[in-house]
C-alpha cells in the first residue's frame, strides 16, 4: 500500500521535478529582439498629457510630452538630453 502511494505521488510530481531540473539560464537562453522604436529611441521619458518629477531625478535621454505641454519638477530633476514640449519631435515619438 505504501509503495503504491509513493508511486502515485511520484507520477504526479515527476513532470514538476523534470522541469525544475532544467537550468534557469537554459530556459532563458533565447533572446528576444527589441522592437524598433523609431523616433522614440532617444527618449527616456515620454508622456501624453504631462510629465511630473517629484525629486532629484536624473533622466539620461530626452524628455518629451505631446499633446500636453506640462513638464514640472525640472529642476530639481536633471535632464541629460533635450526637453520636447508639444513639438514635432515629441509628436512623432
């Protein structure tokens, strides 16, 4: 009886045990190709109506907003890029 219980338990757990034996890095070995970002490539922050910073944030890249125009909290935040507020660049991105 005890052996039958163990065999039944093993039969139910075997698929889980086999999956857990596969190294994690092997399961993630396939790399996804990033989608093309076009004109949005240079943007680190891109908002639709407004962009609000609430601290000493450092943005490494462009910051933009379109169709809104509000960018608040810069400074004290720092933008290491160009700010685009409702301009053609932000609209295209």
